[in-house]
């Protein structure tokens, strides 16, 4: 069974799980104070979401087929810059939630888990946003209940859901190929 086509993605996810486990085990993490700057977070959320919604089609074209986008008149260099700015703002938000070490995990795991169940970019974006909110909420609750650092717990929750998503997605693909072969 082929679990993941992209070896680099799998390596990053496994490294994120490892970092989360090490930090939870040895407590090498400073507790985050997420609630302090709630209004700033909401403002940055809006700054990220509004351009992503307004420029969805040009961003999609720029990401997946830059040559085609240029032929269609899309200013790919501008939208590439917008994408970089949106990504950097997302990283700034995530540093306050999980810390610098675990930022990449929270960027990767929700999207990877959502990718197991969706076929379109817009549904993957919505699903990964909802999953991120669930991961953060459940990770904060678990970290509070068990007196563990919040960042690594959030990432471990995300990793657990990703592994479950892989198993369910693999099972669905196997059932689909078995039904299609008859």
C-alpha cells in the first residue's frame, strides 16, 4: 500500500511528530499566551482571508500552472508575491500559537489531512481551516487538562488526525478500486 506519494511531505510530517513528542516528553517549550493578543490575531486573520477569497482564481492559476496563467493574462509575479505575503503572515500568526519549531507542522498537517478527503483546492482550503481550528482547540484543552505545553500537543493532535485520515483514505481507495474492478 502506497501511503504517501510525496516523500518530502512524509519526512516533514514524521519530523514534526518527532519534534512534538520530544518537546512534550522533555518539556523544552515555553508556554504560549495565545489569548493576550486576540484582536491582533483576528485582524491578521482578516488580512489573510480576504485576499485569499478575492483572488482565489488567480492564486490557483499561479500555483498550479504559471505558464497557462500568463497566457490567460494573469500577472503571476504579482500573485506569487501576494502568496508569499499571505504565507509569511500565516507564519507570524502560528508562531504565537505553537512556537517557531512547530510552525511548519501546523501549516502542513491540516492541509495534508484535508487532502485525503477532498479533490478541489477550495474544499481543501475550507477543510484544512476547519481542521486547524479543531486541532488548536482540542490541543489547548488537552494541554490544559494534562499540564503539557500547548504547541507540541496541538501538533500531536494534528498528526494523529493525519494518520487516521491516511488510513481512512487508503481504505476508501482500496474499496473504490475493488468495486471498480468488478
